[in-house]
C-alpha cells in the first residue's frame, strides 16, 4: 500500500513539474506585453520600464526566468506586477473571501443531493423521482448568469434588500452582530446559486449509483434473508453506493480556487475567481502563474487524497 | 400381432409466428427513442432550433438583411416586446420587417428578435465545432491509449513528435525562427529514418542506438497528458487564450475544443481496454488484419455509445461556455450578436427592460435543456442492459 | 394425491405473467408440485422454462410489477403465502424458508464480512446477544465445511474462493433452521469437483435438519446425484414428474426422453449426438395445444389443437403426453 502511495506521489510531482513548465511557456509565449512593461505605455518612462525589466528578470533567457520565478514563489517573494504587493498576500486575502462562499455552497450541495438522489432511486419512476428529475435537468440547463439575475430581480423587488457585494454600504458603523448577520445575508444568494447547479448534477449521480447498486445480486440476497426495506436500502445498498462519493470528496479541493468568475462578477464578490480574471486581463503574470500552480497542487492533492480514501473505505482494495 | 404403422417422425415446425418480431438494431434504436419521451422531446426541440438558427442566419446576414440585427434606432430604445414602432420618427427603411418588435429593443434601439436570430447560429456552430474537435482528439488519443496500452514508444518517436508539435506552436507564438528550426530537424530526422528503413539496414548504428530505447508507454503518456490538462481549470485557460488574443469566433471554437477532450479520451480508453480483450479482436488479429483497421473498423463502432452521450452533453456545455464568455465580453466581437452579449448588454437595465435578460436566458435554457434531455435519453437507450432481449 | 402432514410446500396451478410492452409473457402457466420433509425435489428444465420465477414467487421476491401472480395457490406448511402481507412474508423469509442463489461471486455484499452477513440473518429473526450470534456463526461455518472458521468469520467475500462463498451462502440460509431450502442452481458457476462437494454437503445437512430441499437445475447429472423426486418443466408447465428412478429409466414424455438422449454417454461414443431440433418457445409467443409439439417427433394433429392433461403411470409417475400414453397402453 505504501509502495503504491509512494509511486503515486512521485508521479504527481512529475506532473506538477510539467504543469509548471507548460503554464510558464503559455504565458510567456502569448503575444503582447503586460501593460506595465510595454514600452509603448505612456505612463511609464524609459527608466521605470528598464528597472522593471531588471527587477523581474525579463532580460534573462526563458529557462532562467523559469527558475528564478519559481524560486521566488517558494520563498514567498513573488510580487504582483500591478501593485507590487506580495502575491501570496493578495491571494490569501481573496481566499478568505472565497472560503465562506465555497463552504456554504458545498455544504448545501452535499446536504441536499444525497437524500434527493437516494429517495428518487428507491421510489423510481414515482412522482418524487419524476419531478426531481425534471427539476434537475432544468437546473443543469439554466445559464448561471441568467439565473443569478432572475434571483436578484426577485429578491430585490419583492424583499427590497440589497444583495451585491459582501456587505451593505455603511454597515461597518453598526454593531458587530449586525455586521455578522449582514455578512451572512450577503452570502445567501451567491451560495444558493452555486449550490443549485451542484445539487442538480450530484443528485442525478447519486440516483444513478443507487439504482445500479439496487439491481445487484447481494441486494436480492439481503431481501431473501428477510431484512426490512430499511435494512436492505440503508444498510446494504447505501454502503456500496456511497463508495465513489467518498473519493469525490478529495476531488472537491480544486473548487477552492475555482470559484465562479461569473457569479463573483455578478454579485461583486471580491473572490479568487475575479482575481484570476483581473490578472489575466492585466497580464499580471506572477498572479496568474501562482494561481495556476496552486490550482495544480490542489488538483493533484485532491486526486491523491481520493485515492487514499478509496483504499481506506473499500475492503476489496488493499494494495 | 398388429403392427401400428409408425409414420416417419414429422419435421419440426419452425414457425415465424412463434417468435417475437425481429428488428434491425437501427429500427430498435429508433423505437426506443420514440418510447423515451424525454429524449424524443429533446430531439424535437433541437430540430426546431436547428431550423430556426439556419433561417435566422439567412435572414440576418448580408448587406440589407430581412431582419436587421444591427440597425440602430436611438429613438426606439428599450421598447418592450410586441410594441409597435413609432411611425412618425421612424426613418425610411428602419422599420422592423414584421411591423412590430417581437422581443422589444435594446438600449441602442436594435431589434432584439433579429439579434437573437443572429446569435442562434453562433451558438449552434460553436457547440458543434468545439465538440467535433474535442471528440476527434478524444477518440484518437483514447483509442491509441486503450489499444496499444502498455506498449512503449521509442525515444526516437517521442523526439520526432515533440518537435513536430512544437514547430507550429512556436510559429504561432511569434517565434517563427525557432519553429522553423524545430520543423527542419523533425523533417530531417524522419527522412533519415525512412531512408534507413528503405535500405533495410538491420540495426541502427551504435551512435543512434539510444533512439530505439523504450521511452514511455503509450497509455502512460496519454494519461499523463490528460492529468496535466486537468490541472488547468478549463474556463480560465479558455479565458486566457480568448482574452490575450484578438477575439474571433474560430478561436473560441478551437479553444473550447482543445480544452475539453479529456473526458472523451478517458471514456474511449476505458471502452477500448475492455473491448480489446474480447474474442472478436483476437479473431480479427488471427485473420491478419492490420492494427489500424482493427481499431477503426472493428473496435471503434462498439466503443462509440458513451462518446455519443458525452458529445451531446458536451454541445450543451460548449454553448454555455460560449454564452459565458460573451457575457464577460470575450465572445464574438460586436456588433455581431450572441445570446451571451445580449444578456450582458441587458444587465444594466434588468429592472427597466427585463426582456433583455429573459429572452436570451429562457432561450438558452430551452436549447440546453433539449440537448441535456436528449443526451441523457440516449444514455438510457444505448445502455445494452436495457435493450429488449429477443 | 393425498397430502400427508409431511408436506412442507404445496403449489397449485400457479400462473405468473409478465407485463411489458407487447403480448403478455406467460412465464409460469399452471404449475403444481409438492415437497415434503427430508425430501430433495429437483425442478429440471432449460433456461427460460420458468423454474427460477416459480422459486422467486414462493419466496415472495418477484418484483410485482412487471410480474403478476395471475392465479393459483402457494401453501407453506398449510399456510397460504399469497394471502400474507409484506411484513408477515418477511418474518418467514430467511427464517423458515431460505434461498441459495446461483452466483456466489456477486450474491454476497463485498463491504461486509461473511460473519457479519450470516450474523445479520440470525439477528433479524432471533433475539440473541451479539456474542452468541457470533458463536453460532462460527458453528455454522464449521457445519458447512469451511476450514478454520474462527478466522474465516472475519473475512470479506473477496478473500474466499467460489466454493467457500457458496458454502457461506448455505450457512446463511441455514442460520435460523429453515424448514424449506430453495437452491437455485447453486453449483452452476462452480468447478465440477467443488460441485460434488457442495451436493454432498447439502445431503448431509438435510439428514441432520430434516429440512425439505427444492433444487433447481438444468443439469441431469445433478438430478441423478441428489434428487428423490423430479419435476420436469418446459415452457412454464410441468410435463413430467416422478421418482428419480422412474424418470431416468422409463421417461414417458418426448421432451424428457430427448433430454436423456442428448446426454453424452459411453455407449454413444463415435456416434453423432442427438440434439433437439428447434428452440424453446418465447413465453409470450407460445404454440397452441402442447407447447412441445413443434419439436416433437411424435406429433399428431390432436397435439396442435388440445392442451394435454397429465397421464398417470402409477406410483406417482405422471407425464403430459396422451400420445405416448396411448401407445404404451396398446403396444402391440
């Protein structure tokens, strides 16, 4: 088992290396210069441009730049080109903004998907199943930006409350309790938005898995033993059906960075998705590359964790 | 003793009435499709959409189109749907073709209905072309990975292919000199290889022996490439490309296609891995068929069912991505209308002119719903376990 | 025939229909049989003749759409099973009548130990502390011939061989001391040597527990090895029944005779093997009259028009072929 894990780690490290190289190349081979060092940008004099070029090692050949960049990354020295603030600091700030959104969205998704999917499978083709199936398809098909505006219209016109940004203007002068509640309130709409899509997809997957397991021979054996429906479904079937989802847990890690550019743009939420978007537009290479690297680390760590969980949870796999 | 004349035993009756009617696989598929209401309605909606998109493209293109999506009428801005144009202030030739603004006008007085029609064709082409590219790549890579599996590529092969792929990339990325050098080396290497094969030299000379060492398994190589691609969040990758390069419809289609082949590759590889062990493959090999023929003519048709499902769902996803990109401002450049940018234009007026949000939103919803229903229905239909057993 | 108090299971005129699209599938079309204490009764037939469906109906495991019990009675120890509600049936299942299935590979839950699964059967039906249940489980594993049961009881199914898994299934079925065990081709998926071990095991257990065994199979070799009485099924009906000896030595139905003829034996060495022409009818498209008539070498016009009744040859041997009955009564 440890041999397998060891090999897996090595493979992932190699993949990470390749990812870092590829992303570095993509950024630097893209045409156009970042505005900060574009000699044609009238805001910068020649001296400033030269100094920036030196400071960011842009004169060196590509492979030297690569080494220097990643050295700076690991040491924490990398600095954004837009405002010269340390990249890691900026990322951390935005991360703290994105985190509550991610947590609430994920909680909602997982809490609702399982009961829905399981019940739909047990009462297959019944009214609950048919209605949730249709609802799921609609939610999968509705474009996020449209749905967001519909919700905004509904909430703002019917309930007359502000929803944009993380907090209402001027609330910092109120008491701490009001501020907290205000924060929570502002979380609601974007979380619901990101959760609905997730619930639609995940509950279908749960239903499919459950249906497949219910058709298995050992479920028939459980019935033949005289077990009650609860015993058959919730003890025998569920335990098997949930196996792949335990591993999915690990794969959720990259969602931390993902965030949705669109949702964050619509709600004016200063999260990591928007940061990446703004960095791309401004060609702020350090931010882009750092985010990319962190994402890759999360993806690989996520798959590693899910492999690990699989080995723990499924007695058939003891490598 | 009476002998009972024993008649010769009667022939067995093989009566067609005693068997259920036999159907060809195609008519069986069609029959299941009709039975599955979800899939069938999805298909129907798609057919209607296709006709409308085609008509829309024809009606809104050209110098003086029947339904003009670009005609600016500032005095008519933000008119609600089904309202009639103000005849007194209307300049000649600016009136909407049907006498009314069927879906209202936007903030520049343009006919939203005409713009929706123009956008329909964009969405359609982006969906199909992007998915076409990703499925083509996926089938190719997945098939090779699944079929050749553990066999290794030689160092020489890998060098050649790396150079061959790097050459156009370098050329496109404004480093043409490097690109040409890479291409030259690749071509020279291939010519050398071909010459040596022609002259039937037994083994490569010592100094080139290292080129024949096994480098990496085909399967391992492809799966590593998939893993690397999966580390990049696709939306950001697409955004990067589309934002940094001058925008065009083709770039969008190609980029979406180039970033979504991973799922198909995995599916095809999984199917190939299991089909490869079946007896019909062994039989084909025993007949002396070439590998390529076995892959494409024998195994591939059996592996395509999940690919079909994933392609249908992929079209929906590609259309959604394109709409999202347009919404953010990175789609087809204005004034060409796409559903995403109609919605984007309308977001500043959601309370005053909600039709600018609802028209594209609802239409996107319906079209995507059609594709998703059809795709999921296809999955049920093509599931061999659910087919009628004769 | 007169029923003694030894009767464990009695099935009368059972009819089971499947409703899908197209015509109704008459999978079981009027089946009668009886099983008594300490008896091993074999139901023999080819795939698709309805023998498994019958067994599932007795256990109450038929999915009732699309299947429907269209008629007949099932009496277990004199009690009509079709009149019981779901919870009453559940109380019987696994406790007083138990079933062993065909595929030991997939019939055990892979994520629970076999001790856990066997113990579950005990815990559901009997009020027993966990330690005692475990003790009983180990004892059962020993009874079915699994070596080293103290250790094996904590093994997962994938750690056992096919034969051991089937023994574990049998242990699970035995756990509450059933009066009837239904075995649906339990050895078909196993090697021949393992097969004979399992058959011997079943015989040994039956002698000890005096339970009735309904053994479903398509293999006449198995029938010869363990059956006391045999019912031969074809296209949803019983076409011949009797003791094993009678069936093998004086089969009285063309189908049974053809089955026996097609067995490869030493006498037939060097000759072409007989195979029955044609194929088994689809349950939704059955022929009129006698369902075997399209393939029968003794076919007469009456066979196509009239559904044949059972003909009595004495000592419990019945066959559903009036043609052969007529020929036998009037040989010369």
